[in-house]
């Protein structure tokens, strides 16, 4: 996805990827102290639309606030910049990656100055389009009293990389992580839902990233009249489920075939998840406003 000639938004200017530099003494590089977002743009009948762009930049702002990184941009400025990046790189179906990173500072004090960059690239289905074979990770999600787990902080993703690497090394597609109390939490980059006797269940907020796709799924489920419960669930609850899925901006909605040796009994094509998957795919390509391109 990296193209040397691509154009990146950096602190208000468009710069070439191969001409942009970052300081090697950045706190983000050394300590993982930075925040980011993952957004998707879709081709619609009236041009490119960035799905839930405002919600993503609101979360970026919230992430900065939680970890005390100064954030001086407005949401609307960054939404505008996102459309600029897409247009400059001639992208429509694309993944957008904003990153707020720190200036040189080798101390452990918060920075006074930060940079924001937005890049984008064409990216197909992140976890593929087959159903996933998961494994319960030996890593748990970060403890909410150690870090702000609801912030999308760069350093938190060491946990995600460790869990994904372990899962793949053991021959699985993806990991499933528990929280520090042993309840179901989420995937390394997606939220979890499961279906049992016609009801949907999802881990409650608190120990997970408040996914924007999770919120969209809750809206769609409400529209369909599906009952959804949010709570603390154990791996045993999941093993007894009829079906399950992951959701996230990059992954969209993707069915889960199995967790370790337990295979879900319901055919994905007959699950509530499948209906939500189709509705989500339609929703993101709906024309909601006049095209910006
Ligand atoms: N959990 C984690 C740990 C994630 O990294 C992501 C991806 N941002 C999600 C859940 C899903 O969030 P969203 O739907 O906002 O992409």
C-alpha cells in the first residue's frame, strides 16, 4: 500500500510520501505515545464518501484528550483534509490512516507540539471474506487502570500484534482476547458479537475500544428489531453460541467459524450476523450527502 509518489496531508500541507520525514527523536517512535484512526471511504453513486468521518475524528480528539496529547485541529478541518488526500491520490474505495505524532522529546513529559498526518491507500477486506477460525489468546487486553483502553493509542497495538502473531503462529486466522478479569473483550482490531437463541450479545464498553462499527451494528440491529444485550460474558457463553462475528472499520463485518476446537452450529448464511453484514455493506455505499469530489 505504500507508494513513494503518494501525497500525504501533514500539518495542513500536502507532501509527497518520499519527501516527508519524521524526527528520529519523536516520543511516538520511542514510546508509542501517539494516537491514530482507521477510516474507510467508499465509492457511492454520487462520488466518494468517507464513512462516519466525523465520528472517527471525534474519537481521535477524545483519544488525544484522554492521554493528554494537545489537539489543535477541528474535526471539520480533518474531514476536509481526508477528502483532499483521497482526491490527490485518485482514491475512492480506500482505507484512511490519520496519525497524531509527537515532536522530539526524550523525556516522559507530555509534548507541547504534535503533528498530524493523514495518508490513504487502496485496501481490500482486511481479514478476507471467508469466515474466521479464532483462538483464545494467551494475552489479555491492557488493564483499564494501566492505560486508557478506550483511546486508540499507538502503543496499545503491541498487545494486538502479539496476539495476532501468536494466533497465526498456531495456525489460526485471528485471535480473541479476554479482558483482565477473564471476560470476553475483543479481537486485536475488531469488536465481537455473538448470537444465541435469536438474541445478540456483545461485551459492554469499559474494557474495549468503543468501535464505530460496533455502534453502527447496534443501530442496524435496532432497525431490524433484533434484541441486543451488552454485558460481561465468559468464553463458555461464546462456546454455547449459535454464531458469532467480528466488526471493525477495516474488517467490516466478518463471520466467525470457530474458536479453537468449537465450531459454531449455525450456518453463517442463516445467521443474524449475515443479515447485518449485508445491511452494513449497503449502508456504507449509500449516498448520504452531496459528493465532495
Ligand atoms: N477494537 C480494536 C482493538 C480496534 O483496533 C478496532 C479498530 N479500530 C476496533 C475494535 C473496531 O473499531 P472501529 O469499528 O471503530 O474500527
